[in-house]
C-alpha cells in the first residue's frame, strides 16, 4: 500500500528520482507530470509521501498543496517541495501548510534525496533506515 508520489513536469528528473528510490529501497513509485494528474492519483490511492515541484503547467505545486489541505483525508500526507525557483511569493503561499515537511532546491543532490527518504518514517517502515 505504501508508495511515494513524485510530481514534476520534467520527465527526466522524475525518472532519475524513481530509479534512485527503486534501486535504493525497492519501494513503489508513482509519477505525475502535473498537479491535476497528481490529484487524480491521490484521489484513487493516498501516497505515504509526496515530492512536489512548484512550477508546473496547469495546477502548480501551491495549488496542489491547497487542495490537499482542504480535505481531511489528504491534509496529513507529508509533502517535500522540490523546486528550481523559490521566492518570497512562493514562501508566503506555502506558509502554514501543515503537511509541508521541507523545501529543496534544484538541482537536487541525489545523496540528500536518498538520505531524506532513508530517514523518513512516512513509508511505514519499522524504524528509520530499515527496508520493508
């Protein structure tokens, strides 16, 4: 049941993250190319963890975060934002979002990404760092 949702309009970046997760942890990864697709996926099956880009066509990351916060079923899903452009307007838009766990700039260091997931308890692992 546990899976990680990766949301970004850059398919190459998504594939790189998905391969890293699969090889490092053997966990299921689902990809979405925009916010609308992400919300449709989440509606069918809630992820354990979301990595979300802010700047995408259609629904951007801020809109996805707002919609997740509106629903009792989704407001507790932890989200890490990964973005190339983070400015004060984006910071204000994300302020107070309870499910926001962190913000990472692009280019993302793969070692940082893997370390974050390894330490995460959001995947339902018995303890941080242990594989299922």
